[in-house]
């Protein structure tokens, strides 16, 4: 079956050109797909500069690939126009990181809900539209009267982000691309918002791409995960495998760095600070593996050769020479390793 | 532990920091917003206290009030902040300026962006030192800067760099180097790593921990990430609506939280253990701190609410050794204190 | 390091955590328009620049209204009275070399000059807004062309271009014609200034979200972007008016204006033609200069004041 959204060997290079030597490869030859059946929640995880946000913006069609193809229902997204474009908007919707910037300061906060009802012709009468909006707000745990008629600055960060979830609920697209939806709200609200995202997936069968730097929440709400480092996929597969027993040294480092409540004051006992601090967020690029300069298990060939993705198990791939004995991952599309709920 | 005024410990050293009944208001057109109401704390040398709570609970305001860095419309309306024998709230501006950095210093996320872009790191740190009346030879100063940078895990080359040449984590380390330049007795760290990636966050926090051990300073860490706090703090003060509702060692907070709010706060943070069917946040919203109703401010959101919670405000009382809670669930078992509370 | 520390605090307050100041919801959703109005009036008190500018313009308006009640339009025609008379009870501002009552000339000419500015400014800002939004929003080749044309034209002294246009007009010059001529270049400034604002605004998430709500480009420009730039567009308009008044006075003083009219620029032209300065007819050249200076200062202050209102970053803190 044709996936609803697909990246085929997509790279995105920012900058460059004749005079500008500051080229950044944000996404480097990534293939990935979101199937049109079996809706699931997939995490795209990584640090800043990993290319995770660019990946979701490529899928949204707001960033054009430098090479490779972005496909929507098998057709190049850039060529989707007219009716097809309308259908695309019905199928694919974003949720942004900054829950304030999505509100036009000129309008009340409900503007984006009413605009959505109007443009997508969700209701025949204004009254019906209002009722739809109220229902959606209640479903995400907001009292309509705390939102309707207010200006965005009068809402809390959590309320603003939940209004965005309510908007997604109104539109009921088939795919939501959520870029760090909870990184700007505090921990207690995170749970509420993530739970409503999960409800969108479970109750309305919406596929969600959850772009995040937070592996804990990724583990909690996602079935599958892609871990990115400097534009490449370093490890991907089922969250249970990838997060609970990471095989790529970078994923191991990330998982290790999660502050754990259960292991009180564990960090300073381990004191790996000294070795790590010297490299800090490094930026040197080597010809080989991009992670070589930070890798605790670096080998000499890592500096010169770039490892392929290896299939460690049916539901996991990793890009590291430590796993060279495993077969190369043949299909480019990393989503092929994902677990799918029936 | 001589944390609590009630507890008597003959061997306890004098506290480094003692906050008595601190109140901070934000003056608005609609009346005062009571951001901090009646926070009292005692901190000894070398202790690390974390203040935790939702946004708007007053944790940052409390921290900034200690440094007297609040700007109008915020106003400290009442309280004492004793730092090493002096009440900071009675100092004049110049005395306070000299006290900052020298005796109490601040590490924040914003500090990363507060570096002067056209000055070398070395010059900025020396500037800060000399600003406080410490004059030494140039070489002595440079030597000092190098040792400070080494302390935070930065190469000596960083001294000659400009801020734009540094990554976020490195800037935060410079911030910590500056904050410890004069060996202050108290370091206030206000969400120092919230803009950093997890790997760097871990490094920065471990560095801060080591600095604390080496200088023996007391630290107040302000944050909302329970996991991070568990990795750093000795003590946790859980704040809600401008008050401390639970104060206990980190282990007790994590293993046997008592206040319903603390429990909910901990529950809302998922871990890597078992996968949960449902993520549960804290229901409802924090109150707007204007025209406060009587009784416990958490009552409207509390799963264990009782009728009298809406009338009588619970006081912060010890429920176990080293653990204080402000909740009527526990005042019941202590009739004496409850009566005292009602009378007051 | 104290200044470092200051920055920390202001930065932190902006980010909003400390207590309820910024982030807690305010419980007054209902009477928003009146609240906006009240806020604006409250704000005016903190913006003396805007008040001063509006005040100066009101003084000019008052002068015209009061003057109109004591003079007759026919007084401003040549040979109406004895020429070159100093101020007297009958002619409060005296008469000029052509025999016009100077008060009547000012009463007729001041609104004419302002009209030229308003027409040319409106045309300029309308074209500029249109070009800025479409080129800034859509980008691409259109944007490159607009940007290049604006940049190139701005390097040529405007007066030279206007002089060439004015001398090639084949028929009798009128006040309206004058307005259209200065409008020929009036869109350059507004286009450039507004385009940069549009480029910034285009990056906002709400503009991108509007695309995902299915809004078309023009719809996004009109409904989502323009309302937010309205205060800014008004500020640009005011400064455009002042620029076009200056351009028209320049052309008229060179003798390229409407000879039948009594605009401020033409009055200056006649002053030069009859060498009033040397002849000691001070009452003839002072009124237009005073009005012109007041007009410019007034418009400048209003434009600055509006700019501060439109650009909160320039706003002084309370």
C-alpha cells in the first residue's frame, strides 16, 4: 500500500552557494514513510542540530528538499496543487513548538478554531461550528468559556497548546506532525497534552510524528522511534528495543543522560563529566562517522568510513561499525523496521 | 540535620542563609498578585536545596528576591533574608551590588545570553571581579580566570575567546565560572540547563555539583524537572501558589511524598520503567494569586480534599523527622498544632 | 558584572515565569474593544511625542478654520488689494506684491499643500503596501524585481526625477496634478520599509498555520498579516505625507508648480521671484515658513510617536 507521506533519500542542505562556505547538512539521505493504514505514534528524537525539525518540515512541505523526493500518496508533494492540495491539508496538519507564535496577536485565541471550521467547511451554520469547537475543547480538557473570546496572552502556555490539539481534533487529519509540542510547557502539563495526543491516535486513528529531544516521553507515548544525529538516522526501531537497550553509542549516551528520579544522586557518583566535557557539543566533521569525535567506542575506521545501517533485529537498525556483523539494512525506508499494531 | 527551627542540634553550624516569612507582590492594576507569601527557609553551608513547582508557583520570584533582583511591579513587601549575619533586605543598593557575586551569585539560562558579545571571556570575568573591589596584577587575574575555567571543565583557550565562539553548554560553564569567581557562600541556579540538550545538561549539572563540593557553597536550584532535581539536590522545597507545601530530603520526596500536590507532581513525570497506559497531569490550573480565597490554595485541585480545607489554611509542620508538609491530612494527627493553627 | 545581572532579570521577566504577571490568564474577556480604546488612551499619556505632534497639527487646523472665518476666497486673488502692505487692522498679515491678502493666501494654500501630501502619501502607501506584501510574502522573482527596482530608484535623487516629470507635463498644472507627480516616487520608501516588516512576519508560525488552515495567499495577507501591521502602515503613511509635502514644495519653489494656486510652495516661489527678503517684506515670507516648519515638526512627531506605538520594542518601559 502506498504510504501517505514518504521521504525518499531526502537531503536538505542549508546555506552554501558560491560565496557562502557555511553549508549545513540538516538532513542527510533519509528515507522514511508514514503508512496510510495502521496509524501509530513515531518519535523523531535527537539534540538540537540533529535535523529532526527539518525532517518534519520536509514532510509538511514547507521546506523543499535539496535532493531526494517527498511524496504524498505516492506523488511528489511539490507538484500537489488545487484539489490535491486541499486534500493534503485535510490529511496533514502541524502542531508547533511555541504555543504562542501560532496565535495571531490581532485576533482572539479562538480565531484559529473558527478559521479552521470556516475554511474546511466543517459546519453548515455558525451555531453548529461553535458547538463543534466547544466539543473539541472539552475533549482536550478545556472549559470552552476559559478559551472562547479570550486573547492568546490571556491563556496559559498549557491552555494555548491544548487549543492547538483541539484544532487538530476538529480537523481530524490522518497525520499530525508535532514539533516539540511540549518542550515549552512545564512537566505537569506535559502529561496532559501528551495524553491528549495519544487519545487522538487511539480514538481517531491519526498517525502522529512526535519530534522531541525527550526520550522519556517518546518512550511513553510512541511505538517506534528514529534517533537522529547531525542529519543522519543513527538508530531506529521499536521504542522498547531502542530506548530500553540502545545499541548505538549515541543513543546510549542520550539514554544515559536522562535524569532519573529513581536513581537519586547517581550522576555525581558516576562522574563521567571530565571525559565528556572536553568535547562538549562538538562540531568537527570527519570523513567517517559523524559521531566519531564524541564516541567512547571509536575505532580507527570510524574516522575514515561512514557506517551503513545494520539490521540488528527485525525491529531495529543502527548505524555503527560495532554492529557490522549484522546484515546491511536493505530497504532504505527505516519505517520498514517499525512494529505495527494490527 | 538542623534544618528546622524546631529541631535542636547542638553541633549544627550557623546557617548560611535564613529566610524569614518572605512576601513578594506584583503590583497590578487589579491589586497585588501575591507571588510569594510567607516563605521561610534555612540553609547551611554545603547544602543543596531545590525549589520545585509549576510555572508561576513563585520559585523564581523567591530566588530573585534573595538576590534583590526583582524589578517593579514586583516588590518585596515583608520578610528577612539573613545571609551570613546580614539581612540583605536592609542593605542599600551599593552594598547589595557588592554582595552579589561576592557572597551570593546567580546562574541562569539567561546568563548565557548576558555575556557581552564584544568582550573576551577573560575580560568579562576580570571585570566582574574588579567591580567588587578586588584588584590584583594582570597576571594574577589571568591565572585566576584560567583556574576558574579549568574548574568548570573548559580549556584555557576559552579565556581569549568571544561569546559567539562558544556553544550553549560552554557559555553556561562560563556563567558558572563567573558565579564562583569570588567563592560566594550561596549560589542560586535558576533553571540553568533548560535550554541545553540532555547530554550537555548532564555535564553542566555534574560540573555545578563538583563546584559546590569544592567551594562548600550552599546552592538553591530552581527547576521543574523532578528527574534533574533528584540528581542534584539534598533537599527539596515543593512550592505551590507562593508557599512551600512540602520540605524534605530528596529521597523522601521521591520515595514517600506526603503532600497530595507533591504526589501528583511526581506522577506527572513519566519514567523509563514500565510504560503507562495513561499519562496523568495535575488536573485544573494553579490559582491566580489575586484576591486569594481562604483555606488551602490547592484544595480546588486536590484529590483528597476535605470540607475544612476550604476554610483553614494548613501550616507547614513536621510529619516525620526531616519532613514538613502543609496539609490538613496531617494536621489531624497532631491535634495540638492544629489548634494552634486555628487560633492564629 | 552588575549590568550582566540586570540583563538577566529583564530577560527572565520577559520569559514570564515569575509569578502571575505575564502568564496567568486575566479574567476580563468581555469588553475588549472598549478596553483596547482605554488602553490606547492610557498609552497616549506615556507617549508625549505623539501628543505633541497631534497638538501642532491641531494648531495649524485651528489657524485655517479661524482664518477662513475672517477672510474671503476672493481676497486671495491677484490685484484684490493694494500690493505689499505691511500687517494692519484690515489685513492682519498684510498683502503681497501681487495684491493678495496674505492671511487669505495662507488659509487657502495650507490645506492645498496638505492635500497634495495626503493624496501623494495615500497613493504611495497604497502602492507600497501592495508591492511590499505581495513581493515579501511570495518572494521569488517578483520579490527580486521589486527589491532591485526600489534599490536602484532610491539611488537617484528624487527631485531630479520629479523635475523631469514636471517639465514634461504638457498641460496646465493643477493641485491634483502636482499630487500625482510627487506620487510617482512616493511608493519607494513605503515599499522598502514595509517589505522588511513583511519578511519578518512571514516567518511567524501563525502565518504558516494559516496556510495549513487552507487560506490563500491574498487571504493571509489581508486577514492575518495586514491587521498586525496597520499601526506601522499608519506611521509610514504619516512620514510619507511629510515627505511628499517636502517634494511638492521643492518643485513649486523651482517654479514647476500650479501657478493659479496659492499653495505654500507657490507662495515661497513668489517670494523668491519678487525678492521679498531684499525688499524687506518680512510679513510675506514669514507666515509660509512658520506653517511649513510647524507642519513638518508636527508630522515628524506623529510619525515617531506612531512608530513607537507600532514597535513595542521602542516603547519606553513604564
